[in-house]
């Protein structure tokens, strides 16, 4: 593995103009859909910190700001002026954490906004507490009170579905306890945001592709680590090492599922020892520059599929190839009313013709981007610029056979382009790769033994 590969991922590009353009487009969409509203604010919230895990920014906040720091709030007037509100703790925070100088200095121009203000009074520590007080956000509370007093509207991402934008729901309900009429003046803009975010521009495609490349390398590391007697967690450690070394992180908990575990769709224990004759399903994704990949491969632990395993494997692969050929603008990920144009129903029909549709319990795929399961309505037709997964699977628990093949596709006007095509998935290619890897490992072991003998002679 070439170490030069990893170096390229550290480069960052100044994307401030992109964020400004996105914010303008969002404001225009809000105003076009709410022409009667003359007094209002568009408000987006950064994620709060969770000290039990490494910080992960709210992806919509990042999409419109490019800022990865916690607890910031973007406020935009309908006239286009923008203010970034930050917790009043960043001078102290810089002593404890690595903090961008732009935030410490409250440099509005560098942050791409018109002004930077504190949320409220100085925080006790170096972070805003999740259960922040009215004092901690006094300036934001005052802003909301003034807008509501004038009959204004607050536009934010607050969908009715409680599982979406959990961070925003929590913060808004907290603010509602300080500003009692706040919720009555809120208009949800999550659908507008979803429409914007699902159309990926070329810089986004580049970030996704880099996440895919890292994930491909991680899959190769997993493949090399798979052997009889190895515990699933050891394979997980091998593949996640690659992600970290490439300036990435796991986009979701890595799945390394062998034997019967391969039939459990979201298996995460990763504590079983693998055995020859088993299949091992590896469902992983790297997150690079906030963008995600999601790739699944299924390998034979022994390095060779049994006749039965290969039979089922090839049906899954043929299903994926058939669906990918159908994927294009105007098709749907899933549409119960138009099954002939629904990728999910096309997959089901293909598997049914081979007698395996009952062993395919999940959807054919999902949108991919800043989130692994990215924003986008699967009931709307695919459009140019979407990025999706196509991931058929067959799970036969009584035979300990669980096989899923998942790749990432960019929808263009001419069809679907596979972003993860460099990772082998043909059964024969996988067997060749595994056998070659096993042979190289044995040769390395022999070299180690030779050096050990030589060292012992020198010692004597």
C-alpha cells in the first residue's frame, strides 16, 4: 500500500464561496415558498458536543457553513445578511482543544458571514453545556423575542418526524422553554434543504469518491485479515486502521459478520471467531471531509466459496448488475404505485424469478452523501446529481448464508456510474485475491522465521 496515497487527503480547499452560494439559494427558496412573510429568520444549528464520542457536526449546518465546531448557530435575515452566533467560551476553549483561529478572533470575513456574535454570557467551562441556560444564550433569546414581537417567522429544520434532526429538535425545545411562543412561529424547511443537499456538485462527488477509495482500501485490508480462527474484531481493527491512517473515520459502526451472524442485518458485536467454511460479510464506510461511503462485500473465510455459496453469491451479484443497468433519472428507489420503474421492485422481481425474493428483507438502497442514509425522498424519482447505494442481499439463516453486495453509484443523465468499481466483487476474482493474499502471508511468515533463526545464532 503506497503511503503517498494517504498524503493527498490532508489538502483542504477554500470553499467559502460555495457556502455563500448555498445560503443564498436557500434564502431564495424560503422566500419563494413564503412570499407573504416579510419579517423572518432562517436559523441553522450546529451539533452540541457529546463527550463520550468524537464530535460530529450536524451535516446540514456544515453544508451551509463549512464549520466543524460545536454549538454554533447560523442566523440569516430574509434580506440576506448573516450572523454566526458562537458560545462565549472560545478563548478558554483554545487552551483545551484545537480551535480554528477564525472563531477565537470572531473573524466574520474569514468565516464567510457578515457578523459574529456571542450566544450569550460567558460559559463556565470551555464548552456550551447540552442543557444550556437562558444566560448562556441570552443574545439569541433576545433576537428571537424581538422577531416574534413583530410577528416574525423562524425558519429551521424541524420536521414532524422526531428521528430526523434530533439535535435541532432538542435545541429548539430548550429555547422554547425560554421563549414560550417560539414553536408557534416556526416553519420547517427540511424539505427545501433535502432538495438542495441531494444534488451533489463536483466537489461533493470528489469528497465522496475519496471516501469510497479509502473504504476500498479498508475492504482490501479486511480481506487480507480474514483467516480461520481470526476473531471478527481483529478484522474490524485492520480495516479501521486504514481509515484512520487516511485522515478518515468510520461513517457508521463497522459490520464484520461471519457464519450465522452474516444473516443478521445490523450485527455489531464482532466477537466471533471465523472458521473455514464460513462466509463473512463486511459492511463498512469511511467518512472523509464529512462525506460518506458505504460498501459491502462478502468473502469466504477459507478463500474459496462452496458450490452452494457461489450459487447464491452469483444471484446476488446478477441482481445488483441488473438493477444498476436500470438506474437513471426518472426511476425511483422505491415506488409501490410504479413497480416497473422502482429499483426495489425490479430487484424483488429478479430475485423472485430465481426463487429468492423472500430472503431479501430490506430495501435496494438509499441516498448517500453527508449522511450515510442521506437526505432525499425515495418516493421521488431519481435525478441527475443523486448518489445512491445499490445493495441486494440474500439471507438464509438455516444455511448460515448471508450475502450482501453493496456499491455506491452516481446518477448522471446517461445512467448510474459506479464509484466503487475498483473493488473486486466477481466471485472468481475474490477467490484469486484471497488466495494470493494467503500465499503472500505465508511467504512473509517464512521470512520472519529465517530472521528469527539468524538472530538466535548471533545471540549465541
